[in-house]
């Protein structure tokens, strides 16, 4: 297992959004649910951003590996045919 929790829901909310919705006249339950939904979406985007950073790191490693392999191949071919 890679330590990720799928399907787990956390009851977090953004207090500024909650306060603004309450001040705008929303009921307490609706304001809380909306703030939790926004926080959940923000958490999803944070996880996606983290995964993209990891993919970019792996991509950079692969670029270096391909470059090294190409340089070695050219050097060997140069040695053989010169």
C-alpha cells in the first residue's frame, strides 16, 4: 500500500468562507456544507499538484538518462567507425 487514503472524507472547512456565507444570510448548515465543499475541492487540487510535481521530477530523470544513453551510443559508434 502506498499510504494514500481513498474515499476518506475529512470534515474541514474554510472559516473565512463560512463566516462570509453566514454574514450574507445563509443558514448555518448550508454555510458549513459550502465551506466544507470548497475545502474538499482545494485539497483535491493540492493532491493533484503534488502528483504533477512528482511526474515532472521523474520526467527530468528520464530526459537525463536518454541524453546519457544517446551520448554513449554516439561515442561508441564514433569509436567503431573512425
